[in-house]
C-alpha cells in the first residue's frame, strides 16, 4: 500500500518525466456506492455509473489505475 508521500513522489516524477493525458473511465458501481479513503481522481457517480477523470500515460494505464483503486476500495 502506498502512503500519501509515495503517491505524491510518484506523481511528481511522472509529471516531470512523461507526457500525461486526461482520460475518462466509466465503471459500473453500486447504486449507493461511495468512495472510501483517499481518492486519487475526480469522480462523478450517478445511477450506478462512476466516471473517473484520470491523468495517465495511456488509456491502459488509466484503466489499471481505476481497477487498482476499486480493488483496494473493495478490500477495505
């Protein structure tokens, strides 16, 4: 698990050394779903669909980030 400093350091490194793009990733979530803990993205959820705005190197990277976040959210 990453702490806030590690996440911040990774983000700063990536912003300095890579080209990031903004992606919108849509995922089905429960009707009453609420994010848990620190949320590393902008999220809008309505009617069981969450839209994550993710800064990433690629669409695959953005998908992976959302998947990791949702898996962590389920385990807590």
